């Protein structure tokens, strides 16, 4: 297990290096530099800009800037945000947990709905229920996330059942601990539903297909022939095998969630990484863009790693240390 | 092969239905200038957020109901009892260039000015949502096709070369593929757009989007094509061609391409929705098609206003429904196609 972990992390380093070079290069291709916006703002003192120019080697070609940026990053300095006037690292510390919570909740929500639905659709194959659920899957896969988010905001605005956006209420600071938690939960309901909807459909289709594969497997016939009860056959013999591909699909689903969160967070005004990236790009807050994109990729890699570990834990046939 | 696929497809009710629906949509897009009563930029500030016009029959001729504004602040309109304007078919409207070439005036239907017919209401500056929907379709529906052509070509070249030649080319290509896949696609989209956009005029945004989408989409296809090429390489007919001294390029085009055609067709159909959605997402974020152009994503961006939510101006969300219908049709069609081409791959059906 340990050697697997080390190997995976070692493989991730060149990838992250490549991604940071790419993002940096893309930023360098765009005209202007990191300080263009800061220079036009009159309330930023000139000495400060000069110091920044020196610190991030802005008068040099992009590879030299990259080297200096990398040197700073290794020391934990991601530069500073012009919009918020705080170090990028602090900004990321605020935003990453919000996106993590949203993504994790969405996956959890998707699994909770998709597993029972997929199992039922497979057991009652070709029934009305199966048809309906496959129609639902098509619909959920085809509706654009941002459109769903718009509809959700409209629903919230018209019924008043849920907040229209954000992560906290106005009087959040003054609440006792438990009502604060309830407040968070209340704000998270709609974003989670919206973001998780597409994943429900993907999970459900995978679940159904696998379940059907395993229903026909030899060991299931054996179990039935032995006289094992139908419920036990379905839920112990079939389900436990059929669930594994869901775990390995989670990496792919996390990638789509991270992309989707840019849209959903923007529409629902949710203070996460996606909103940060978009806002920073629009206002050319370039240190933030590079750092936030990198963080998104790290999250995706960690997600994939966790999925692999979980899979090995679920399925004793998989040995991570071999080959 | 393609003929067989097409015949099978037409014989399945779901497949035939999807084909008809898509055919209809693309036909509407081709003739959008004729079908739309107004130019997409044609404003009428007096009639902002106008609700969809009711069509009534008078003397067995279709008329439109006339509305008057009750309260400009909250965009409320009231039907004026008994006052209607006849709808004129094949009447001259604002001049346009049909397919950018032929100057024309004829539109499918018009009403006497200063009245306006709003089949799907109007937006914040009184532009006709129905017309904009038709014009927007030109962008939203074409971008998927153009994108997919570029992507599949790239995917075939990279995947085919990697799978056929193997060795160093294979290693390099696959690392590149992994690299592209490791970045959440919308992050990459946005970053690429940030880098490229400054070099283009806002009117050329369409080109930028196509380039960006194609740069991202090829990776997944290349990986699968490489796998298929790896197995094709060992087949007797490829070996025979090699022995006969056919050039590598010829082998790729003459022997690999026909064998991959069915996969390419299915993959293309199933990935067009991704392009449509990505264009809509970019435009929705304000990073795609810019005013005065129009696309479904851009129209939805303009619907993102508090007024729209609280006053329940549902017609501004029709572009979302249009995207939804298009995407679901392509998805269903792709699944039916896959069943036809490769019955083993069915999702357990």
C-alpha cells in the first residue's frame, strides 16, 4: 500500500509541474502582465508595485518568471490577490473547503439516489419503473447545469423555501453553533441537488448495467441453486460486486463536478473555488487563477487516488502493490 | 456499412424520431432568417419584457392580441380587449442577406408596425426572443458539428499514429492525453480562452470557441482509437498491406479508417452534446459569443436577473429548453446508433 502511494504521488509531481507550466504559459501568452490591473489602480503605492515586480521577476521572460514563481510557491507564497488584497494562500484556504464540501455532498447525494434506483431498474428490467428511470437519466444527463441552477434560483425566489444564493445568512455571525450548522445546511441543499443531478444519472446507468451483468454471472446461479434466498442473492452476492465500478467511476465524476461547480457556484453565488477562478480570470487576478487552477487539479488527483484506495479496500481481488 | 447503419436506424422508432427532430431543427436553423420575424438585434425599448403574444382567430384569419403596458417598472402588460392586428404571411420585413449572399426581404410572418409579434415574449430591450432563438441556433447547433469534425480528425491522427507506430510516439502521445484529461475541462476552457481571446475581435469569438473546444476534446477519442489501432495492427490484412509495401499513411487511411468508422460515428454523435453544452456554458459565463451576436448560452446569461426570477418571466428560459431538447436528442440518437453498430456494448439492455 505504501509503495503504491509513493508511486502515485511521484507520478503526480511531473503532471502538476506540467499543468502549472501550461497555465503559466497561457497567462504569459495573453497580453499584459500580472501587474497591469494593479498599476491602473491609484490607491496602490508605487513602491509596492516595484517590490512586487522584483519579487516575481516581471521584467523577465516567462520561464524566468515561472522559475521565480515556482521558488515562491515552494516556500508557500502564492503571491497576492489584487481583488481581495490578501495572500492567495489565505484566499484558497477559504474557498477550497467550500468547494470540497459541495462536491463531496453532491457525490454522496448522487450515490444515495443512484444505487437504489439503479438496483431497482436492473431487478425490474423492462418494467415501467425501468423505463421511467432511464428517461430520468437521459433528462438529467442532458440538462445543462447552469440552466438547472437558474431554475433552482427561480424556484427559491418564487417560493422562499430556500435561500437564493450564498453560503450563509446575513446574521450568520451572531448565531449559536447549531443554528449556524443548520444555516449552512439550508444554503447547501439547492447547490447540492443541482450539482449532483448529472452524477445521479451517470452513476445510475453504470449501476444498472453492472447489476445486470452480475445477475447473469455463474456464481449467482450457483447461489440460487444452493437455495440462498433471492434477497440475499441480490443484495449480498450481486450488489457487492456491482458496486465496484461506481467507485472507479467517481474519479471521472469528480472531474465533471469540478467543471460544473464553476457554473453552479457562479449562478448560485456560492463562495467556492469555481467562482474564485472565474472572477479572478475576468479581473485578471492572475496569481489567483494559476494557484486556483492548480488546486483544482490537485483535488482531482487526490479524488482519483482516494477512489483507487477505496476500490482496493472494497475489492480484495485488487492488489495495489503488485506490478 | 454506413448505408446499413442508416437503414437500421430508420427502422427503430426512437432512432427515426430523433433523426426527424434533429432534421427539423437544422432545417429551421438553415432558414432562420426567413422564419424569424425580426433581426436578432431589433430593439424596442417601449416593449421590454413583453409577454408572449396571444394568437386569436378573427373571421378565420389569425390575428395577434394587442397589449398595453400597465406598469413600466414591473414590466406588466394587459391585453386590450377586442383590439387585434392581422398576421400577414410571406410579407416583406426588415432586409437581410439570405445565407450572407442573397439580399431578401421576405419573412414567414409579419405584423403592421408599430405593433410587434412576440411568439415567445421579448427580453430586457424588447428584442424578440423567438427570432433570437432561431438566430442563436446558428451558433449553438453548428459549433458541435464543426468542433466534432476537427476533434475526431485530431483524435484519429494522434490515436492512429500512436497505436500503429507504437514506441516513442505512443509514449509521448499517451502522456499528452493523460495530461489533458488530468485538468478539469472547464478550467482548461477558461484558461485557454483567457489566453487566446485578446488576439481576436469579439466578432471572431466563434472561431476562438471552436479552436478551444477542439483542443480539449481530442484526448478521450485519441485514447480509445489508439487501443483499437493496437489490435488492428496485428490483423492479417494490415500485415499483408505492410508486406506489399504500402506506405504507413496509406495503411492508416485505407485500412484503419474504415474499420474505425463505426466507432467514430457513435463517438461523434455522443460527444456533440458536450460541445453544445460547453459553448452554452462559455457564453453563459460571458466568455463565449459576444453581443451583438447571439447564442442560446448568451441568451440565458441575459435571463440571469433578479427581475426575471421574481416576476416569473418564464419565456426568457426557452433557450435552456432548446439546449435541453437538442442535447437529449443527440444522446438518445447516439445510444441507438451504438446499439446498431455494436450490439454487445448495449448498456445491459
